[in-house]
C-alpha cells in the first residue's frame, strides 16, 4: 500500500472506533470534507506553483522539440541517394549517436519533471495540512477528510455541501502562503 492508502485506512479506523462509542461520544464527532486538488488549483500560491511546473516542463519540451527537428534533418541526410557508402555510414553513426543522446535526454527530463512534481506535491500537502488544521480548529471539527478524486483515491462517496471546507481552506491557505 502507498502512503496515501495507509492514511485513508487509519482515518477510517479512527472514525469507526469513534462511531462504535456510546451515542454521546459520537455526537461530539464533527467531521468535514475538503478537496486538496481544488486548494492547489484555485489558491494563489497553488496556481503559481502549477504555472512554475508548467513553465519548467514547457522549457524542457522546447529542447526536446529542437532535438527532434535536428534528428529529422539528420535522417534525411542519411537517406540521400547521392552519398558514397563511407559517407552514409558516417552519417548513420552520427544519427545513431544523436538518437541515443536524444532518448537519454527525454528520460532525464521526464525524471526531472516527475521529481519536481513530487517535491511540489509534498510541499503543498504540508501547507494544505496547516491550513486545514487552522480552519478545523477554528470551526471545531474533529477531522477533515480529503474527498479524493477519480484520478487518485475516491475516499468520500457522499458528503453534504455544508461540511465541505474547501473554500475556507483555500482562503486560509492563501492567507498563510502569501
């Protein structure tokens, strides 16, 4: 199981334990929902981080596109019917060397972008936790559960809109991360 799944299992276990308590203990339980993805996508700092990541990725893609164009031109040169066998072999070797470098660069760039994305997610998870904690304490919530999404893990199947703290958490997140 990944770390997120362990958190989900832990939260569910805590909620089940609380709900198994006598009725008066269950009445004290006040749970809210939030959407972390929305906090990142709609907050000022989150938008800025996503834009930075997109810019970083776009810069890498431009380099890849340039290399791709160079490879296409080299490939045309190799296919020239007027070349001697010796020149053709030299051009093929040059093309092969460039192609291998191109493939390594793509792998390196993909790894860099993924690492940058992971670092951003980890950093913003901590910041979102701080904002969610502040809102939950202010509003008297016992727990705040991430709704999840279809692209991650859908944790909450239904929640009443009145317990969705996403808007308040976005405001708190922006206040804390100016």
